[in-house]
C-alpha cells in the first residue's frame, strides 16, 4: 500500500511539472514569434492572394412592382421571345417525292 | 432549330435554320425572297417576267439579270442532257392539259386535248441571248416554262440568303431541298424518299451533309384528260407526257439546279439514257423507283457526296 501511494505522488508531481514546463515553453515561443505589422507588404500580399480583387458589379435593376397590371400576388418578370413559328429543337426530317 | 412553313410555287415550303442571333430575320428574308421570286418567274401569272417574255416571242426583250442567269443555265443544261431538259416544251404541256395551275386543275379539271399544230416546233437552241445588253429573243411561237429550274434556282438562292443568318439551314420546296452546314444536335440532315405509289411509305432514308436533293415523279402532278392519265413531265422527243420506265428519280448533288435538272432528265431518258447522263456528272448520286416498284440506286457514286449514308428498308 505504501509503495502504491508513493507512486501516485510521483505521478502527480510529474504531471504538474510537465504542465508548468509546457506552459513556459509556449510562453517563450509566442514571445519570440514575429508580430503582425499592419502596413507591411509581406502582410498584405498573402491576404491579396487569398481573397482576390473584388469584382465590380453592375447595380441590380430594381423590381418595379407598381408597373405590373396584375392585381394581387407576386409579380413575375416577363420574357419576350420572337420566333416566326415553331420552337427551337432538333432539325426536322425532310421528305422528297416530287411536287 | 427554328422553322417556318409557307405555301409558294404551288407547293409547301419548309425553311429551317439554327444559329445565335438573327435567325428569325433570316427566315423572314428567305420567305420574302421566295414569294417575290415566284411572282417574277411563274408562268401562271400574266404579269410575271416569264409570261411577258413569252408574249414577246419573236422580239428582243430586256430581261432581269436573274432571268438571264436562268436562261443561260437552261441553255447549258439543254446541251449537256442532249435536249432531255428543254424549257421550250410549254406548248406541249398546255396541250396535255397543264395550261393552268395544279390547284385549278384539281378543282376545275384539265382542258380538253388539242392536236399539235403542223408547223415544226422551235428548237430551244434557237433562243438568242445578248448578255451584254441583257436582252433575249425567243423564236416566234416559242413559249418557255422555267418551272423546275426556276424552283431549284429559287431554293438555292433562298438557302444562300438564309445561310447568312445562321450556322446551319435548310430550304425545301415540295421536296427540292438544299442543306447548308450541319445541325448542331445531330450528325447530318435526314431525308426520306417517299414511295411514289404510297407517299406514307419511305423507300430510302438518307442522312446527308451539305448538299441538294431533288425528285422528279410521274405520280405527282397528274390529271385526267379525255379518259387518259396525263402528267407534267413532257418528253421533248415526242412532245407528249413521258411513258417512263420509272415512277420517280431522286438525285443528290452539290447544287440544287443540277439535282433538279438531272432528276428530270434521268426520268425522261429512261434506263437506256441513264448511264450516259450519269457519266457526265459523276458527282451525282441517284435513286430510281421503277414502274414495277423495284429500286435501283447508285451507291458507287456515294464517295462523291460528302457524308452520304442511306438505308434501304425493303
């Protein structure tokens, strides 16, 4: 029993010492690491690579709901497709047999 | 693919085209061209340029550049086919009852048969052309019918016009068809050759690249005259509707006018003349439905037409 108790105390001591040591090592590493500088080129360049230039977007057209004649409900923008007749599709099959 | 259907030149016309922009405008322009050309070259309209030329036979007459082009082409094909293609058969066509449009014949019947006049018929070679002065003189009593070649010419020009608005297009007038380009969603253009005895049946199915197709048939444009069946294909050698050994001939050719002329000449010429005629134009491929219903084709000519494949369902 006495032997087990000594081992337990030694283990606790070792964990406490390892924790303190790790804390101190971390402190020293952070203290010696380079600090960020707001206007330096080396700091801006990686940021530019990651984010990229923001595209210039045209302003969105406003939804003018007041001009729509339908009363009530959601208004849907209308598309105008002009075709003489028929719908876009596959080529027709032609027939020849004299006329 | 956008399409436009209309009735012109006494037949149904189908225009088809695909492309980015302006296809609709192209279809409308092609339609306007076809309708305007019909008014100029129809022999059934008394004020058309062809009717005016016929009325002035024996005198020099100034003609349009387009009519001159057609007449010069006709003279060339007259010589090339040994006279089997002959636009001066109009008097014989009228005697056979085709002196009015097919619509009128269908509704009111054909006129009675008239004996041929004793005087010798003027030879088409006697037509005089002055290309510099753009003048033409038909021999006295000659009347010409540019029907077939004019239709082919109009279809070809309409396709060229439509091609300017599209990436691929087709123009068909009663089975005279010109294809330009290739449709985006398929390998080629599909054409069915119909059975002359049963138009609901297909005797050949073709898949074609850019080319032209025309069919001449004795089964179409036929009528009764004095108890006899008459049709519109006049044999210039007899001045009578041809007693053909075939019901129809379809020709695939690089150009529409050649297809139109040779479909007619190969049908009128019969089996005896066909090898001689075909040897003059090795680039042509033709398909014959004989009078007994059997089929004869020229697959050996297929190498001269780009992308020709055909199926033979019988």
